[in-house]
């Protein structure tokens, strides 16, 4: 394996940044320091003005297989991850068959073992068939998964969620909850706000999200469960999680780049602006940013959810929920949060590398002796986002055409370029 020496890189890790050299040898980070000597037969990369981080970690992606390889595969999804600087991603279980038993999980794992170019860590479902009724056997599944989720569906029954949390406590595993009260949806597909009213669309009220979060936080407080809230989008969700964290509840949460940079005022009559939860109000976006700044929100995940071009070409009312995000997230956030002084570079990198790994007990950090899972970004030169150049099969993104900074120049997995 060729040794690599990054010279004069801006290295960001664990809340700190410095300009240093970093030597990769035998697949590991061998040394970090200023003015490192160049070993014989070592490739030297001039990283002056470039940003070097540990590989990004996304705890919420959809790679669609088994079930829908026309939308995404482990290969195309993991290639998209690498193109965006990610070396670890966690795949949600709304698949066919869904990973609700060891046998079903083995089908997905076989595809991962064959095709993944980054670390792909699967979730198992919370309930059999993702039907929200019968809990899975967490003990049988936990050695093979990063956590448990019925993502795409909220657990409607309080008693079932209590059973799940009690089992999760016994097995010391994390529940990642998609919070959505079906009784409050009424066929809605965008936020119940000014845009929906002005354009005659059916809206989704914010309480459909935060109401179930409130229920679950009480249960997590009672049971002691490790509880993670997926893709929060409302100001009430932020306030609730802040309150229960202060009370010592073991809760973590994520939001996504689109909720931090867009709101209902940015909607267009196109499927690339439709996701679940929907883009909320400007006030909700402000609350989410405040949650990033004060530590209420633990990490940023993309909810990368590819669909075919035909499906996403049906407009807001008729296209499926979901947009892609792995290849745009770093640049969009760097340009619109860091460059504008909203959050620090160090905080953004923490939200995308170390913090999700802490929440889900995923190993790895930028330190000597650790695997050389690294991403190098150009944060100086602006470029336009062009979805037609994506590695992902999905092309639907609200950020198409945006001019951003933060292009991923190189991703290393175990010292190899991918």
C-alpha cells in the first residue's frame, strides 16, 4: 500500500483545528504533526488551503436494496457516499424484505459485503414487517446492526413503543424513531403553512411530528431507553428535546441539511422539494439552527432517499417523499452555515463526524493509530451543484444549480482512495 503524506492541511477533529501534516501508512493514520519528513516512495499531496477531516458519518440513509435496485444499490449508494466525503453510513430498513429477522438481514448483508465501498451499517426494524405491532427479537439481531428503527413509519401504539423501549434497555441498543402520528396527516404532503394555503395543497401539521416525540420522551424517561429522534423539523421538537435532555433523558436527535437551509418559502411545484418531514416555516428553521448552536441537536444526517426520475417528476402532490443528499450535504452546510458565520467549522465537522459516531457507538476518529478513513475538501473554490454528475441513481435535490464551496476532492477508506 502506498504511503500518503498530506502537507499543510487544515485538520479539524474533536472541536479543534490546526494546520498540520498527516501521514497515512499501512491503512492507518501513522503521524500527525508539522513538518513531517517524507518517507521513501511516499506520495505527497499538497493540501495547503484544503480541509482534512475524518470520514463523514451519516446515520440515516436509504440504499433501497433488497427491493428496489432501480432506485439505488449498495454500490451506487456507497459510491455516492464516498463522493460526498462519507466513509460510514447507516442504512434504514424500509426494504423488501425488511430486515426484521436474522435471515432477512442476511440478504441485505450479503449485498453489503459484495458491493459496499464504504462502511455500510444496517438498521434492523423495530417491529415485524415494519407494521408497528409485534416487536422484533432484538437479542437475535443486535450483533449485526447499528440500531433499530421502523423509519418511514411512526409507532402508533404507546403500549408497543413501551415494549420496544423496555426490550431495548435489556439489550442495551438504541431506538431511532421516525415520529409521525398518522391520525394527524389527513393526506397531507407538504407543511401546513402559507405555501400550502396559497397553492391549494394538503398540509401536514407540525404536531404530527412533535406530538409523538413528546409521547416517546416521556416513555424514554420512564424506561431509561437510549432514544434517537430522526430528522426533526419543527421548533416544538427542538424545545421538547432540549427540555428532556436537561432532565437527563438519554435522547439524541438529528436534523438534515435541507431543514437548516430551506423552508416553505423556497418550495416549488416540483418533486425535488418534497420530503418527509416536509420543509417547515422560517421560524422552524431558525429554531433548528439554534438547536445546532446550543447542542440540542446532536448530529446532521442526510436522509438520502433516492427515487427514479419518473417518480420524482410528478410534482409536489404526486411524487414520492424523499430527496438525495450524500453528495451535497457538506458543501451546502459549509457554504450556508459556516461561511455565513452561523456555526463554526469545528462545530459543523463535529456534527458530521464525531457526534454521530458517539451517539451510535461507532468506532473511529482522526487520531494516530486509527484507520485512515479521511476526506479532503476544497473550501476555497466555488462550483455549481449538478445532479447529473451524481454517483447516486437518484437525482432529485432542491440544491440543483446552487453555487457552493466545499467540494470533496478525495475520500480514503482504510488508506485506499475510493
